[in-house]
């Protein structure tokens, strides 16, 4: 058993941590560096991306031959956590959602031609991308079996009609991966396609206003009214839509955890700074034992979250789908993120509730954590199902 | 023992509930009715205020002779809860913070001349007001003993220097009540004054950006650099600043609870609407027993919050300060509000996280509930102090 | 609205509190006063019962004409809470379960002859009683529709066969009320009967060993193998078994709450005594703010529990079944009792875990609170069902 | 990074699991196998110990040359968890507290002569032992600085006077390790000694009755009134008492976690068995999604507890004191144990509350987990202190 990072990962981690602390976090202080959605301004981003590339810290999740760092999932986890010490971090390293998930799936299953056309520009940081799947009621929300958007075959093309929503990053994306229904088969009814922003036959109905900070390109509602996609831009086989989704989700769920841990740690760092200096009735907040208990509980939660994330990462690296481990990490770290932001705000008082620190940004962002990629309640019922099925294994204590 | 509302209050309650449901809530659906801070637009507000006045539902907390409904605190609690079923409600009935607290304190302690000058226009709805007390670190936050803003006597005037922040509504207020230091006496070192927005010698440094919805006039940082206030605009005696604050806070803390209950109930209503129709894997969310448990818990919390609020209201009506009862209500209902909004969002999923319902507005607003007017942790330590002092009373079971 | 006790109830409450504090609690200190199940010794009990009768504090729940105090449910709630400050209290006042529930139902629905035969001796304190309903798997546990014990008619008699368990007090009872199946009708399939311990045809298989303190007569498993009951000892009509159960449960569930509040308050009193004197690293536990927060939270929970209990009591007094109010009280106070005992133990450390105080007795006893008379989860789903059905009432804010 | 057990440990783990399942757990069903304190009967224990020895599964924590298995802390953790699937497990393998802690410390610091005299018989299973430290108020409870029991030097002997309590296993022990005050020096004021049950000058005042199951020898109160101990039976140097304590506690705290995980897993196994067959209103409990959520949460907690325990074990194996890691594991697993037992009882209903399963035994035992070897609140404040001191390390994300 070995709970420490491999030395080469540790060295990269330290390098990223220093980069974020010295080059990125200072940017947060000047409103000129971000837009009204609190996204880093394009010019600043471009500069930071150049620096990150120059430092060899670019696209950790992408194979070296495609332009990335070629790291294992464990390595990715270590670096993503550091990158997310700043809310601007992920974009600077080309490690932001949804691009990183899209790149991962394309790197895994696209044909060479598809990779050249759709993947390479994302890896290079020239375009951004979006994954188009979720539908509004009564379509496919958390239950893809209810998906209503259809791709009808017409010769060597597919014609798309339907409606999607909460499509992250759509308003800033050039490249899209779309999941649509190609038959009514229960298991093989969905297929995956790529399309370009400039193609006709679809539109962004609105950028859905949300509580949370809107990431690049927001969360959009999309309407498809005859978009034509050549069959050559189909990903995998007809009927493999769910498979594409699962390949993407496998690590995507865990990358959330990696990011959330970084944000949670930032919250705790802000709180530690504040309670060390803020006095109340003649003593610093840090000297009050109920404050200490709050801090210790958050610190424990963060370490537990990291253990769960790393365990799942190591299992993914071993070739396993690690569904159970990923679910556990996702459910737990979602709560950690909220708890860390909430505690930070409570300890910083009015300052914590203001935009003078990133705490409120993280607090709003955290609220989606229990919802995205499967509500926590759903993950738990799935975990319980596995537990019931594998009772003998359970009884034998052998959970590996 | 009687846990039911007096019939005349009940009749008013029903009237307000109907007004809110039929006249105010429909306004929420059209973005034209509110500004970028999600405050009701001035013209719409003016129209609604006219309607409310015409219906005899105006300023429930203000004595009849000053133009209000002259209700008891219990009556106010019943009506405020109804009014807050809409986020636009309180302003329409001239029952919004911080005006209602300012009106209450002025109605109680101002001289007739001061009432005519400062109170009447607020009651009539012609101007809004603000209460200027909290200071940034190292000044007086939750500990007024640390207050640094000074009022220096100069002849028959007072000259003010200092800095304040998180001053609710300042950017929209015409009339201000200011708490400043007039001596270093521990108990009688603070005094209260009124001033008008148009007086020179002070400025709004910034509207502090916050997570929460910014109410009319925001939460501002103020700088005083020689504001001159005639001694005639002093409230009560020199050294009575803390007393003014306490008179204001006595019921102001409880009015938060009244409002929060209304908002919490709205959250639950939205959730009930959604789970009754939204299906997942072939069954409505409402039919899932873990969903039922979530709903029941919120409903219970709301009823408990109302019991605590009404108990404190009844005790305030009896002439008691009801500190313990108000603290308990404040601590508990602050949690109820968060829980209700959080549950609403979790059950409504992406829709709950979007701005398509007021859930996200309420969720952000709820985050300040555990902080304003005393952090929950502070209230609890004060409650424990009372418990230790009054152990004999406690042991006797007699908590009245 | 009036949250205070009527003066005559308050006077009785003070009298009971004094009696318990001065006469009963001191008995707890001497092991000679109780048996190995920590039940008060018969001779001591007899003496205390005489004193209680002499003081006019006997069977608060029973009509005066039958020998009790004839109190309302509100009055009963006030007194029961005081009586339960000692774990020996209820028996001394003939207010212990299951006798009090059995007396209540017999006083309500028995014929005059049945009252003379079965009720009078219980009221006088000469015999104890038991209510025989719950069955082991696969019989009727929380779902009476699964009941398997049958009463077969034979001439003017009924013959009973079947198995019951967790029958509280059976091993010390002389009079039994039995619920058995008389037909397969879904709603009218059960009937109620009385039988005497000395009748043949049944036996106590075992006293089920449990975690909790075993009350008088334990929790027994019973086997019926031909017990003959004359039809004259049938309670209400054939098919009214469920009705008898519901009449009994209506207030019985709430009497649990009344008792639990008394026990919870005792826990807090013990904790307050201890933290005031116990020092750690030079300061009393009472001066540590996280300890204060723990104490304040328990105190709040107790007051909330009392509000919920009194609200339900007042509604029962008004003639309503108050199902929703009773459920809420039961669910909430069950948690309060655990929380109070748990906090008491945590603050008292090793002493709290020992039998040197009643904390550990109460802690074990508390564990059944979330199970008896409907698991908390079941109550919540029932509450949610009511909430869904009465949404319009809910929306109108009118919860009475 | 490697989260899997070394193969040789895994093989032993499987062997122990099988032994416990096949040989020990069946013993729980027959009351003839245990005494009134639910401790395994001496004859049965002797038989099982023989079997365990014969299987090579004896004293995992003790070096091979002293007769044990010589396992690392990681190995010990894996085996202890399995052994504790039965409440009789630890004693059968000579891995029960307090013997295992006493053996560990003696194996580490005793002289060869002391090892032969005091350690060997414990390792062989011929005698049991006890560690005598905690004192009643106003002596040294959680704060050893308050210790009052004194060892006064008289020639080559030490004479002991004082009072101790909660001395685990004292009533069944032959060999005792005693901590007493030898000077008033703040850091070097305590020393450690060995004495034998048969020596005069001390007595067991009482076996303190406790809620929890009384382990072999109970938790006793001891009085020392002139016990004479030769200086040759002093452990380490005069003034090293605190050091001895810390050496013992280092791994002893973590062995609690190992045991608690085994018990928690047993609780979950019992619950899984029950919910799979118990029906309510026509469906098994296992099919209810709120039940699934409860099960999944416990399963997650157990896996997290194991990760924390194994991480601390691995760090101890590396030679580090691992204080932070041990504290986190102890605080967390204490909660896991309660949660698992509580959930088991709630799901099994009356059966869970009875002694028909070990759930109630575990529930009572679990209550001491948040108290022994440092209350959870104390561990958290200590953790927070470390967090404040190491903020730079924290900020750098580097928590190793």
C-alpha cells in the first residue's frame, strides 16, 4: 500500500501550484481581468495559456502525441486540484470542462480524420467545444431513455430535430458532440455525431440564466430544426451513443472531484487567513474552539475527498471502469465543496458574502455539484443496488 | 393555550395571501417588471403600492395614527409571511427591510418634530431609508464596542468622520439613521443621529458586490469626512446609541423570520408543483419515498419555524423583550430558509438551479440569514449563557 | 394566540415538579430502590403511589368519575413532562405506558360491565395491563394488514391461535387487550378482545432481551394455542380492531412525546450540573464556546419539542384527530430525546457512559423512540402524502 | 499510488475472515457460549484460542520472536477488521484491548527481564493485563497534567497512593501497567510501573456499571493505599510516564478504528440480510429507495473509514507518529460505527433493538467511541491547531 504521489507527479504538482499561486491568483484581484460572468478575459487568458504551454503544463489529460502531457488519471487528479486553486486556473492549462471531457472521448474513439478535424483545434486551444445531450422535460434529463431529439437518416446524411438544454459552453463553442435518437431500441437507440457552430439548421434559443457563475459559453438551450450531419461525422457505430456518453462520463465525473477539491482547499485557505487576524471581543477567531472545530472538519473532509478521488483514479488507471469508486468520490466531494464554501463564508462574515473573495463564486458553483452528472440520491441508490447484488463479496470484506 | 390566529388577523392574512397570489406573483414571470438586481421596477412598484394602499394593506407595523395598520407583532408575523410568498411582496406593502425597522424605531422614540421630518415620508412611501452602523475590520462588526466612526461635538452640531459598510439600501435611501461614537464609555459611548442623503460631508464609496440578490439600494460602503448634523437630529440622548440599536433589533430580528418563512413556503410550493408532474424512469418524483421524506422534513421545519416566530411575537406583544425567544426563532428559521431553498433546487434539478424559478434567488438570499443580526453561533453562546444563569428556573421546567 | 399554560394546570405542574424533585429523584441514588431491570422496587413503588394519591396527583388522564384527575390532553402533557424528570416517575403517578393508553381506550369505548371488570383495577393501581398487537415476521409488524393471529368464532366464544411479540409489560400484566384477525376483510378484518393472565390457552414464550431498559413486564413474545374468550369480552363491534388501535394510538403517540421531553430535560439538567464544575486545562467546560453551542442546541430542541407537543395536545382537546400534528411531534421529539442523552453523555465523558447517572438508561431507551408506533421514515412519507393532497390548502398558507 | 493490500496480507485476511465466519460467528447464537456480560465463556475461548494458534493466526501485532505474527500496522489493520466481524473475535486471536496495546508497549520498551516477567505470559494467553491511568474528577481525566496518584520513592521501592477509574479489564487482569506522578515537573512528572494483581496495597473498589457491554474485567475503580513497587519494575526512566502513554496510544487509537470497522461492517451485513427478505406493504425493504440511500451511505462511510485507517497505518509503518492521520481516522471511524449500528437497528426495527442480533451490543459499545482516547471535539481542536501552524504547507497543497 502506498498513499504517496509518484515523485515525477509530485514535482509537476509543485510546479503547477507555484504557477497558480504566483501567476494566476493575483489576476483575480483586478476586475479588468474578467468579464461580467467572472470568466477570465480573452486577452489575459491567451497570455496565461502561452505561459502554461511554455512551462510544459498544457492539457495534462491528453496523450503526448496529440500535444498534451500524457498523464495518468492519478497525475491528472494531482494537477487539476492545484489548477483549481484559482477560479481562472483550468482554462489557463486547457483543462477546463467541458473541453477536457470532449478531448478525452475524441482521443479515445474518433477516427484519425475525425481527430484531425475536431480534436486537434481543441487541444491547441484554438476553439472550444460542447457536449449536447440533456433535454428539457418531457425529454431525457437524468434518464437518457427519455431522449426525444431524433437523427433521421437521409441518404448518407443524418437530419436532426429536437431540443436540448443546459448545454455547457455552447455559446462559446465551435465544435459540438451531439447525442440523438436514431432508433427506439432500448439499449442501442442513441448515436453520437459531431457538428460545427457554423452549420445551419440549429440555433441557441437562450443562454439559461443560472445562479452559478456562468462558465465560458454559459448553459444554453438549443433548438435543432433540420441540421444536416454527414454520416462520416458519426462517432463510433450507429447505436453507440450511450457508450460514447459513458466513456466520456467515466473520467468526467472524476474530473469534477479533482476540480472541486482545489476550490474547497482555496476556501479553507481564505478562511484560515481571515480567522488568524480577525478579532472579536478581544480574541482572534482562530482562538475560539468552535471555530477550530469547523476548520478541522473541513480539512478532514478535503483529505477524505482526495483519498476517494485518488482511489478512483488509481482504479481507472488500472483499466477498470471504477463505477462504484467514482460514484462515491462524486457524491462525497460534492458535499465537501459546499461545506468548504459555506464554512468559509460563515467565518468571514460579511466579507465572505461579498464578492471581495471568490468564496461566493464557489458557493454558487458548488450548488450544482449535487446535481450534475447524476444527482447524489441517484448515485446512492445505484451504489445500494451493487451492494445488494454483491453481498457475498461484501461479507467477505473484499471490496476490490 | 391557543395556537390559532385571532379571526381578524386571519381575515387579513387571507386577504394578503390572495393579493400576493393574484397580483404580485404573476409579475415575476416577466423580466420587464424588474431590474438587473431583480428588484421590482419603480413604475410597477408604484402601481402595486397604490393597489395595496387602496386595499387597506399598508405598513402593517405602523400605528394607525401614522398611516399604518397598527397590528400587533403577531398580526405582523401572519401578514409578513404571506407577503413574502413573492420576492417582490414586501416592497409593495411598505413592509420591506430596512424601512420597516427604521419606521418602527422612529415611531417609538423620535420627537414629534423628528417624526414629521424623517418618519412620515417613509411611511407614505415617498422616500426609502437606511440604518448606518456596521463597520469594516478593525471597526465594529458584530461587536459594537469596536466602533470607530466618531461624532465630535462642535457647538450645537456634531461632525462625523469614519467608515461604514454593508449598509443595506444606502444607495436608494434618502433618510439615514447613523450610529457613531460620542465617547469612549463602554456602555454609553454610542449615539444615534439622522441625516439626509443631500447633506455634504459623506459619500458612497461603492456598492459592495455580493452573492445575494441586491435589495433596493444594495449593501454599500460609506465614508464620512466631516458630515455635519445638528444636535436636534439626535435620536434620544447622547450615549443612547446602543439602546436605539437594541430597540430596532428587537423586532427587526423577528421580522427576518417572518419573511424567511414566506420565502421558505414558496420554495416548498415550487417543489410540490414540480415533483407532481416530473417523471423519472416511469414514475413521478412525488411517488418516490426519499423525495417524500425530503418534502415532509421541509414542511415540518416550516411549521416549527412558524411556532417559534409566533411564540416570540406573542411575547413581544406582552411587553417582554423576548430575547431568548427571538434568538431561537432567528437561529432556527435561518436554517429553515436554506433547507427549503436547497431542497427545492435539488428536487427541481437543472430548472431549480436556473433563474426560471425564484429558487436560486432565495438560495443566495438565504446564505446571509445565518450571518445578519448576529451569527447563529453567537446567538447560541448567548442562549447557553442564559441557560447557565437560569438553571434553577430551567430545572423547574418553567421557561416562561 | 396564547402560548402559556392555564393557571390551574400551571399550579399542578409546579406541584408535580416539586414532588418528583423532592420525593422521587432521590430514590434513584440507592440501588436498593430498583431491580435488575432498573424498575422501581414494588414496595417503594407502593409507598410512592400512596403519596401521589394522597397529594391528588393520580392518573391525570382518567376522568374524575373513574378515579383520575380528569385533565385535558394539554394538562396531561404538562404533568407527564414533569413526572418523567425521573425514570421512576410515571409508575408512581399511574401514568406509565402501556397502562395509560389501555386505560384511555377502555375509558372511551368499553361497556359499563367491561369497565368494572377490566378498567377499574388498573385505575386503582391494583393490576397492570398490556396491549397485544405486534407480530413477528411474516406477520403484522408496522403493517396491520399482515396480521396472522386469528380469533375463530365457536358458539358464543372466540378461540385464539397465533404469535405476538414485543408485547410491552406482558410479563407483569394481569389484564390484556388483544387484537386478532376475525376475517380477511381489508378494513374490517381485525377485532379487539380482553383476557386475563390466569386464563389457559396461551403462554409467554420469552421475555425478549433488548438493549433498552426493560420496563415492568418487559417486551414479551406470546403464543396463543386455543385461548377461549367469551364474546362479551369483545371491545366494540366485530371488525373494529383497527378502530380500537387507532383510538389508543391517537393520544398514546403523543404521551410518548410528553415523557420524552421530561427525560430530555433531565439529561440537559445533568449536563448543566457537570459542565459548571468540571474543569479541563484550567477552565470549566461551561466556559468553552463549543460546549455552550451544544447545550443551546439541545435546549432549543426541547423547547421546539414542547411547542409541537402542546400544539398537538391542544388540537386533540378540540376534538380533532390531529394526525399530522401528532406525527410531527412524534418524529421530532424522538430525535430530541436521543440528542439530549447523547449530548449529556458526550459532555459528562466517562461518567456519562457509566450508570452513575440515568443518562445511559435514557440513551438506550431513546433508541426505540424512532421505531415505536411508526418508524420516523414512515411518518414522514405519510406527512408528505397529506402535503401533496392538500396542496391548495398549503399554498394558501392555512395549515390549521 | 497503490490502494490494494500486499498479496501475503490479503491471503491472511481471507484466512481470518473464513475462520471468523465459520468458527466464531456461529458461537454467538448459543447463550451458553457467553456470560452475563456477553463475554465469551472461558472454556469456549480456550478452545478457540487453540484453534487460532494452530492456524497460525495469533497475536498479529507481536514480533515473531516473541510468539506473534510480526505483521506491519497495515497487516494488523486488515486482520483486526476481519476479526471484529464477531464480537467474540479479538479475544480468540489474542488481539483484544487492552492486552494488545499493553503487549505492544512492553515489546517496544521493556527490558529483557521485564519482558520475560510481564510480557511473555500475556503473549501466550495465560494472563490478561490492564493499563492504569485515568482518574476521577478532580484528577487526571483527559488532561494528564491533573494526575493526582503519587508514587513516592522509599529506598529502592516506590509507594503508591491514589485513585483511578475506568480501568479497562482490571477485574480480569493479572498484570498491570500503572502511570503515577513522581514529581511536579510539567513534562516529566509522570512515570510508569508494572505490578501484579496479587501484590497487597491496592484494591478494586467497584466494577463501574456502564451502558456498554463490559469487556473481560470490566471498567473498574481502583484505590491505591500503599502498594509497593520495586524500582526494577519501572518502565523506562523516571519521568517517562507520558512517553510510555504516547507510545501505547500511538497505535492503540488506530487499533480502535480497525476493530470498529469490523463491527460496522457486521452491522451492515445484518441489515442487508434483513432488508432483502422483510416485506412491508408488499415490497421488500431493499426495494425502497430511502432504504437504499441509508445502506449506501453506511457503505460509503465504512470505505472512507478504511481508507483513513489504512493511510494512518501505512504512515505509522513508515516510522512517522502520524498523529494527524490517526486523529482523523479515530474521529471519523467513531462516527461510522455509531452510524452503522444505528442504521442497522432502524432497518431491522424491533429485531434490531432486541438482543436477537449483535446490533444492540454494538450500538452501546459504539457510544464510547467518541469519548475514549480523546473526545472527538478535542481531536478536532488539535487538528485545527496543526492546520493553523502549517498554513504554508497547507497552502502549498502538500499535506504529507
